[in-house]
C-alpha cells in the first residue's frame, strides 16, 4: 500500500501527523521532491495566472508524484478545522481544483474535514481516508490516530522549544525528541510571520532563515508560541477568529508586536491571497500604532531573489541603526542624570549632542 503526499500546502503544518497515521496503518508514504523552479513552472502552466503561488506549487508537486508513477495521491479538502473557522476557498476546494487542471489518470484520496458540519469529526475524516486502502476497522484507525498525535505532539514540543523546523521534522519521524541548544547571542531579533508553506518551502521563501542568520538575526516564528499566546495576541488586537490560519498570522504577529525583545516584524504573503490581504492590513496598522517596524514581502513565481534580499538587508540595517541610536540615547540620558549636579542648565542647552 502506497500513498503520495505533495510536499506543499498542508504538508508544512501536518506532515508529522500524516506520517504517524499512515505508517501505523502500514501504508508507505512517497513524498514529492522539494520545490524547484520546474515545479513552479509546470504548476503555473496549468492554472489561471491569478492563482496564488502556493497552489501553483501544489499543482507542480502533484505532477512530480505522477512522474514518479504514484497512483494514489492524498489531496484532502480541509474545509474547517474548528467550528465556524474556515480555510480559504482554494484549500477547501483543492480536490476539485486538481481534478479540473490535472488531466491524468490517478486516484485522488479526497477526504473532507469539516468541523463546522454537525456530527463530522476527525475520526470520520480518517475513516474516509482509510477506506481507500480497504481498511474499515475503526479500532485500527483509532490506534493509528493515536500514533499520529504522538508524532505530531513531539514535533510541536520541539518547534516550540526553538528547534529549527527541518530538524524537528526529521527527529519527530525518527521517533526522537530533542531540545534547542542555541544559546548564541544575536544583536537583532525579528518575528517572521507567514503560513508554513511560505516559510518552510526553501524555494518559495528563498532560504530566508539562512539569509537572516547570516545577517546576525535571531528569527522567531508562530511555531515557537503556544495556542494561548496566539489567542491572547488575537484578543489584544480586538480581532475575531475567522480564518483557519488566523492564529499563525494575526495571533502570532500581535504577540510579537507587543514583545519588547523583538526588534521588527517581517511578513511573507503570496500575491493574490485574499485572507492574507485582510489579515496583513490589520497587522500592519497594529504594528505602526505600536511603533514596531514591519516589512511586508509579497511573493509570486516571478519574484527575483536579488530584490528580495535587498529589501531584507535594508530593513535589517534600519533595525540595527534604530537599536544603536536607542542604546546611545539611553547612555546619554544616564550620563546626564549622573552628572546633573555638576552641569548647569546653560551648558546642557548649549551642548547640541544632548
Ligand atoms: S490562504 Fe492564501 S496563499 Fe494560502 S492557499 Fe489560500 S489564497 Fe493561497
């Protein structure tokens, strides 16, 4: 038994869960190859240009799996993951979109998860998937689900402690739990706010983590926060939860905007993404109101790396200068206070450096 999983979209949020689930059922997972320029080009050629980059990339990964001769491919329809909290229309209608653009012969495992639907829970969704492999024993599926949660929870414990995404994923599927040992000091800290598929797909994000590390920047993401912290973030912005990704976007951004140890916020969003355009508007306003610098990077398949890097470098340079001048101001104020008794007001006014 074999299942193909595209290395795109929900892969970046839930792969540890799928790994635990399918491996417990004895189903071999075939992953598509990491995203390349060709993945983007082939995917983009089949959909209308207005489609967001992550969906174009997803189509490219389906084609890659078909080239690998995988005949059962997992394309879930993730409608709603909490009651009345919805995914965007592209994620909800993903099986229909794929059926209409990929005209090749394969079995699409298109189970639907809809927590807003009455009497429809995770087990119904998992049973629907298992049926494609003639597995109808509820107890077997329940056991596989337990294993899936174990792997997924281990993954989350690691990312929350600061273990980088790739390392945490590798350790989780090897059934190991490691903790972060990065006690390096960084002069600048930023929060990267984006959907998992825009952050951890190295081709899409153009290895932004490596670029920021090279600039001496510590990076924080939503994965390092608890659900409670993101909920509080959302509440403090007086924002209502509507989109499924609202926690990892608005909740995380709001938390980091209020965190005094974070020097700036960088967001990455796909050009043409409806939910992001709404969420980012609120995030940007809140950031400006709080005096926290923010850089919004919009990406599509034509985004050039040179321009991307220049904007990041300029932003980080500005954060360095801002921090340096705020430290200098503090030193000057301290000196003024210490020497106040020996300085008369006339000297202070005439000394322009104060
Ligand atoms: S949330 Fe935005 S980027 Fe993600 S699939 Fe939907 S439209 Fe595309």
